[in-house]
C-alpha cells in the first residue's frame, strides 16, 4: 500500500485493537493487536503483544514486545525485551536487553548489550555482543562475529538472577571470529581468536588462530 494511503495510530493506556496497515504507530501502556500489523514505524512504551506477524521499516522498543507471528523489520532499536515466536528477519538491530526468537533469526547487523535465546540459526553479517546474561543459539554464522562479557555484567548479576553469563552454541562459523566466555562444539573461520573463559571442542581455521591461556580448546586444525 502506498504510504500516502496509510493512517497514523496513537493509543494510550490499556488498549486492544485489530491489526491492519498503518503509517506510524505510537502506543503507551499495555497494548494488544489482534492480527497482523504492517506499518512504516512502530514506537511503544510499556507492554506490546501482537497476535499475528509484524512488518515494519522501524521498530522502537521501550519495555516488552511479543510478536506471535513472523517478524520482518528494517531496524530495531531501544531497550527491554523482544520476543518473536515465528522467526525473525531484521536488517539492523541496536538493542539493550533480551532477545528471544523461536526458530531462526536473520540479521544484517546485530549490536546487542544483553542476552539472547535462539534455538535455531542466528545469522549476521556483523555481530557485536556485550553479554549481560546467558546467550544461546544452536548455530551462529556470519562474516564478523565478536562476543564479549560486559564489564558491568558481574554487578548486574547481583541484582538480576539468571544463568551463567556466557555464550553457548553447537557451531560458530564466520570469516573473523573473536570470542570470550563461549562454550561451543565447533568454531570455524578464517581468523579465529579464542579469548578467556572459552571451552571449545574443535577449532578449524584457514588463516590466523590465537587462544588465551585460560581457554580450553580440545583440538585445533588448520584447513
């Protein structure tokens, strides 16, 4: 639908409405959409539940956002919690908080300060994660992958109970892979750096490979 034919939507308080096609959506409070939502921009403060899919050029979150259908967004920003229950395709993520995707998550750029749980494949051309909590994925693939434990994570852990602050995956594969506090069966790449706190079953590398003295790597193979 042409943008000039779309309408804006603004809601405040505890509200429920049908899905639809919109231009800009601004919601504050507890909001439920009963159906698919297609919009240019969605901004929300509070708790948002979409009982369907979401397609948007931009999604700005302050609080909790639960999308029960598919999620296809150009850019996601904000802080809080994002849940996608039927997979996600997001061109750019810059987020502080927790991301949970049922299925696969495809991104162009992922900048996350927080934690994630993705039982399928997490693919990202450029991934930069500062872990504040437990991060899990079955497989991670991309071009440039960098994972760090946040220096603030120990302090945060005193106030918010949860799992260990580490990344767990079966397979991590990229061109440049730089990891800390990661547990993985296989890490594969051209340039691989295994930092402190890592426990890796097998490293397969083509170019450069370094491992921190505190890391545990059972096997490393140059291909």
